[in-house]
C-alpha cells in the first residue's frame, strides 16, 4: 500500500504520483459478479445535462458489492483483493463455505486467506467482520454503516475513511462520522469493523489532463471566464475577481451557504453538526 513516483521523462510523468497497487492480487473481476454499466454523459432521461463535466472515458463494468452483509453464520475466506474502477476503495473477493462468492469493501489489515464473518452475536472484532452497532464496543472504528436495518451500508465507504462508535443510549448509538458530525443510528443497524483500505488515495497526483479524461471527467470552466448569460460571475473587461462572493450558476452561495433543509425529518438524529455546530 503506497504511492509510486514516475520518472520525469515527459511533462505528463514529471509530477505524477500514482497508486502502486501493492495490495491488489487479482487482475480481472468475477464475471458473474459484474454487470453492464452504460455511459450517460451526465444526461438524464430527457437528454438534458444534469451532471456537468462528465463524458467519455474508458469502458467499465459495474461490480456488484455486498453492502448488506446479510449472509450470517457462514464463514468466508478472502480469495483476493481487486481494483474497482467505479470507486476509490479496493474490493475483497470472498468465497463462503457453501461456494458462493461476494465482493465487499476491503478494509485496512484484511489479508488474503483470512476468514471474515457477519452476524448478530459471537463475532470477533476484526477488520472485515460485520455486526449490529449494539454488539460493537464504544471507541471502535467502523465503516459501511446502515441508515436503517437491512437496507445495506450507505455511509463511510470511500477510501481511507472511518467512523467511530462514540456511545450507546438505547435504542440509539452515537457515531462520529468523518466530517465530525455526530449522528444517532439504531443499535440494530449493521456496520463493518475497521477503516476502509487504500488510505493513500488522496495523495494521488494524476500528472496530466488525459488521465482524468480516461476516468470520464471533462474539463471545467471557471464562472469568471464565462459570459454574463452563462454565469452570474461572468463577463467584464479583462480579468477580474468577480465582484461578489462566489456563487453557483444559479446564484446560490457556493462557499459556506447552508443547503440542508431546516425541517428535514432526519434532523432529529443529529447530535452535532460538522465543524462543531450544535443542533438546536
């Protein structure tokens, strides 16, 4: 696990800092655990662009990842670690005792040949094991946390991220998320022990624009470089700073503006907002 620096023999490799993929042991995915992934170019069903700066890129196949971890009382052995082009984290290929294979997010410390389990009781607190929050001791690092029981993990799934189980006040558990927000979850919601692997992902430097194009990202244009009809900060004679606080193309404050609805029903599960802001 780490980064490798390329020899500076071309402008594209001079500043490149890429993943060395030392953890990856498998070179191709399991065909039965993949499905077709169609390109949209950022367009919705009516053909309008709703996600800007997307398009092109290398052909990919979607990996079917087991976020529910609902195969209880059956041990699984780690067959290998794979790269997934659709996410920043690596995947671990599990083979259960009954022969079934599944993908899970590969946490730090999960090695090939180790056994992982999931269930409600009698599970060791080892990286890769999944269990309800009510069975996990406070202070444990977790990831892949469920919003509601049985729905599958939706939070803390990116490379290098981790959350901390802070306290338990039945029927809720207090979990500190990577943003610093403290949120209440039902004790029956499942989570996976450990920190998501590939922790050096944030240190990657692509070195050239073409590598981003391979990933399906098209160029971005600053609002101050656009015409007044295209962006509130556009126009002006020569270069200028914009003359106002940064805003989105629709005039919304782009930095520091609140985007969460004040009367959102799930606000009652917030104990502390990110950056130490109290909920009140």
